[in-house]
C-alpha cells in the first residue's frame, strides 16, 4: 500500500482518490507520529508525505524513517499544497 501523510484531510482525500483510480491501496496518516506508529508494524511500498505539518514536520518524520528503512527499500516523496 501507499502511505499518505498530511495534516489536511482535504489533501488526503484528493490524493487518495487519485491513487485509488490507479488501483492502489492507500493508508492515511494525519501526522508524522501517526505515520511512524503505523510503519512500526505495517509494511508499505512508498510514502507520500507533506513537507510542512504541525508538531513533527515531514522532514523530521523522514529522518526517523531513514533510521529503519533506506531509500532503496522504502521510497519517500515529499508533497505540498502550496
């Protein structure tokens, strides 16, 4: 599945719809902490993460992710709705 991480539910809905149209299973996380908790026990094929979020930014979240997963095994794309 694809893990979408964004604090804005509208952005999540738009991205989920676009990815679902390609037949991708999508998991939503509303924060970096929620994403890290999910990743602790669930595999994903790619992460799309918002660059700027309150609390833990996308950059900070990816730093935590890279402690466990390297770039080859778990690609991450930054997204923004600027």
